[in-house]
């Protein structure tokens, strides 16, 4: 018993829950852009911290930003979805439970 919902423009079952995901609409573009840019900023920052970890004074690089390195990380971070999927498949994205410190309670 399928019907069309006028408010959502999607096929609904008799209980009024959508039975499939609707195609992207122009109203969803800001959401996708926000998620892309937030991921880009986060991934670029993560790459910068990983790159400065190997320096002689990594804490100093967090306080006084190395702009050429930061711009390189931002440029390389544009393709962050591909990088994240590749790192997830190789196991470099997630840390082992042994590497995670737990503060005493």
C-alpha cells in the first residue's frame, strides 16, 4: 500500500515512514558543503599535527605555526574523503586500544 506524501515528495508506506532516501535537492547543498569544509579543516589540521610530530620541537610548531607546511597540508587536504577511505582500509586512521590513554578516575 504505497502512496505519495505531498510534504516530502517520496514514496511512503502505509505507516507514513519513507521507504527510500529521496534524491538530493538544492536545499541539501549547504549541508553537504558544511560537512565537506568541516572535514577538510579537520583533516588538514590532523595532517599538520602528524607532520610536526616528527620535528625537533613539535610543541613549538603548534604555538608558532609553520605557514608553508600548514598551506601544504591545507592544499593536500582538499581530497580528504579519498584520503580517509584509503587510511581506513589500510588501518592507519584508527589507533589500537593499547595506544589510547585513559585518565584515572
